[in-house]
C-alpha cells in the first residue's frame, strides 16, 4: 500500500461548515483508506459531529481554535498578524511546517490565496500562481486556468499556465497527452490580444512536449476541443461563471417544460436511470475543488456553498495531486522552459 | 401608417444564401407590411427564388452583381477597391447614398464591420463602434456589448457602450429604464481591471440618466440581474460563445437522457405544448442579429449559419432600430456626456 496522506482541513470555512466537512470526510473514507485529517476549528462542535460519524472519527484529529477568517475580509487583512490563529491560517501553516501534505478550505478565496502565497511562496520557475478548475463538457470534463487568480497576464504567464494545466489534466482527467488550447476570439493566427499571440509563438518554438492545438473559442470549451483551456484570470473567471449561469438557465427551461406537463412529470419520475445519469453529469458538486497551482505547497479551494459530497470531491482533488507529486513534475517542466529561454538570451548577448 | 422602411440586403452572404434571404423576407413580410428590400446579388438565382415566393417578390427589387466577399477574406482586403462591386459593398453603399435606410448581411463579420466603418464613419461623439447582441436569460432576453468589435477598451469606450446599450435595450427589449451592469469578476468596488473601475466611476459621477447597477459577474447574465451587460469585445465574445457552447452541452445531456428512456421519448413526443415552448426559448434563431452600434448608418449582422427564420429576426432588428431613430438618440446622449467632460476640462485648465 502507498504511504498515507495527511490533509489539514479548515473546518470553519464555507456556508455549511463544519458539518459538511465531517460528513465529507466520512464519504471519502469509504473508498480512500490512505487519507488522514487534522481538522482546525471549534473543538466542541467538531467533536460532537465526529461522535456520530465513526468513519470520519477514525481518520481525524482535531486542533482547537475559536477564530475563523470572515467571508468579507480582504486578502490584505487576511495576511496580518491578527489572523494567525484562524482555522484557515493554522491549516495552511501545518502544511508549511511539514505536519500535513496539503490543505483544503471552503473559506474566503482571496484570503486562502493570499495566506497560501505568503506561507508557501511560489514554486521555482513560476512567475504567477493561478487557480485551476474543472468544467463539464459534452465528452466529460476539461481543465481551465487561470479562473480568477490574475486579472492580467503576460505571454510568459500564459505559457507557464499551459505547462501547469498540462500536468493537472494528466492527474485529474487521466489523459496521456492532453490537448491544450489558448482561449481567444477566433482561431486565425492574427486574432486576439497580443499576449495571447505571443504565448502561442513561445509554445510553438519551445522544446516543451505540449500537445498544443492553437487558439480555441468559447464554444470549443463545451465541445471539448481541448483538455486544457489556458487564459488569464479575468477571462477565465467570466467564462466559468457564464457557463454556470447558462447551465442554470437551460435547466430552468427544461424544468419549466416538465412542470407544465403531467406526462413529462410522470416520465421524469419513472425514468430514474437515465434521469439520474443526466443529473450526475450536471451536478456541480462533481466539479468542485479549484486548486492554486504554482505554489510550493498544495492548497485546494472548495466552493463556499459546497455540501458534504462537494467537499469530498475537493478532498479527493487534493489527495490525487499529492499522490501524483504534481509540484515536482511542474518544477521539472519549467526548468526546461526557462533553461531554453536563458540559453537564447545568452546567445543574444 | 408610418413611413415605409427600405433595407439593402447582401443576398450572397451566409452559408444558406441566397435562398434563406428570400425565404426570410417572405416570413417577415407576413407581419411587417412597411418593409421594402433591395437585394444585391446574382440576378438569375434571386429571380428564380422570387418567382416561387410571391410574398417576397412583392417587396423586393434586385440589383445584379456576380461578385461576393469571401468568407476568409481579411478586413483590410475587404475595403480595397477590388471589392467595390461585391454584394456586401454595394448594399452598404446604398445606405450611404440614401437609397436605403439600413443594411443586413450574413456574410464575413470582419469585412462587414470594416466596410461599414469606411462608408458610414463613426457617429458624432463615439470613439469606437461596438457589436451588440441579444442573449437568452431566465426571464427573457438581455443585451450585451461589445461582443467582438474591440479586443481592448478604455474606460470611456465602456461608458459609451453603456449609453448605446441603454438605448438598444429600450428598443429591442421594450424596457423603460434598462438596468445596466459592467461585467467584472466580483461585485466589490475594488475588483477587476482598472478601466472597468474607472468606467464605473465616470458613470456614477456623470449626469447621464442611466440605471447603473455597478459590477456584475458571469452568472448574473443568465440570472438577468441587468438588462444591459457592458464589457470589452474580447470578454464579451468569450462570454457569448461560452454561453452558446454550454447551452449545447446541457441540451445534449437532456437529449441523451431522453433517448435512453422509451418513456421519456414518448413523453417528449406527446407533450408538444410545453416542449415547443422550451424549444422556442432555447432557439438560437430568436437571438439572431448583432448590430454595429456607433456608426452613422444602420448595419445588422446575421449569424453566418442562419436559416430563413434567423435571417427574418435580423431583418426585424434592423427595422426596429430604424423606426426608433436609434442613432439620433445616441448622438443626443453622447452630447450630454462629452459636454460635461469638456466643461470639467475647461475648469481644470
């Protein structure tokens, strides 16, 4: 059996904390016997939840704190000394101190990014960390980054995102040679913003072993034209949220149609297998767990509104990333990129 | 009865031209008796189509040309002298010469924008024309601009888009006081790119009578939080295409579920009223017709793949815009904006 993985959990982050944290751990422990957890948060609440969830109790240890990061706190406030004893900060610090292998939190995204950056620092060779997430497509799931870390990005930032996304897709999608695309407003070479065209050129001229497909457009995400969608954090965030919003619109149209027809209502009720499969595909909980890539430590952000199933998905994302030695692999690829660039600069001099 | 409106039609643009052009005119003429058309294109083909479509024949005149703008031509090539006799160029020129009131084309978007800009020039007070379109939401339709005209925009460009979008929404959605939002990655004041924050400030401090709702996020589009979504042409294009792609993904999930269950298949077949209503709401043809706003002339772009119903929608968009004296209203509002800015600059000096 492989070595156990220990995760620190910010047990007080998220709308449904801490109950969804304990329940989520219970769910995960059914099929992942290699996971152990240190929960940071209100001891009394956590112990009473663990008392009625033996599956979770067997794999958890609680570290008490009665402080938590507020949902509306700014990143700059989150990294001040005053937040040292919050459940989020303690959970991140445990990774830094080598007590745990990674952290999962459903708390304030900006605070989690800021504290993780402060404690972990960026990975060697990475100029900007990014947030990477999974999206539903016609053929399964794809990976997109950056989905909110950096509102503006240089060509080199985008190239680094492509490298990190490539490895993330290998782990999370199990694809051998992920197809990578740069999100743009046309597939022709001359289209779009300068940094995107420059990033495409750097990738094409590099010795990186990326399966680069060039530019893709918004509709290509759903069509699964690529496995990795590379973009800046502003565009990625808008695309992700537009996708979520549209899924809700179409679901509402279908629901309205079903509610207006007794026949359809009955058919939906008595066709459980195919309806269940459809619901499963559309279930946002299956896409939960955005990761901060490019940091010298593993930090996974669960959706703030996640329930136990959603939180369990985020935990598994963190575990998979750690088992795969994700960060070591990124460092190696980035050495290749920057080594080549350095050599070229030397020659130019 | 109000005065007749005459539209020039690029009859050779689009995948299904010229048949969908003639059929589309036939469809529109059933309920719009005030429209007349000059069709630019292959006389032989057009006359044989009109011979079997009396509704269209009664309201059309054909001007022959055997030249057309290619789908893959670049905007810079489209404005050269060599393209003077193409159906698109002639249709636009007719508006400029005062023969017609506006132009509709399903041809090459870049070419249409470039030739329209060249012939019409920008409207007084507009720094950058934009492309505006309609999107489906949970409560109906909303307006978004820019959806592809300008990959980068200044704060003042965005403010001008807000003014033009406001008037477009009044015409196309029939809303008295449209709610306007700037697309961003968070609703807090400090979020997002600088030009977006600056645009919000200019609108708030102006004497413009805009119903400004501040920042919105991607999911707010589908939730219909605002009637007008203001953004740069890069982000707008990505959001629009992501929305289209996601609608296809969800529709496929539903279709798959229906095909796998005989019960659901039958229910969908025998519940025609509510299913028809759902299909109607999801029908992309109902959202066809993107307009170039900010030009001193009316040019409407139909989707390249539009059929007769889609092309009919684009024709109606052009007709509505012309009846409403859209451009005159924009000019007046922009005078207000720039007058105030000028006064402030004078004071500053």
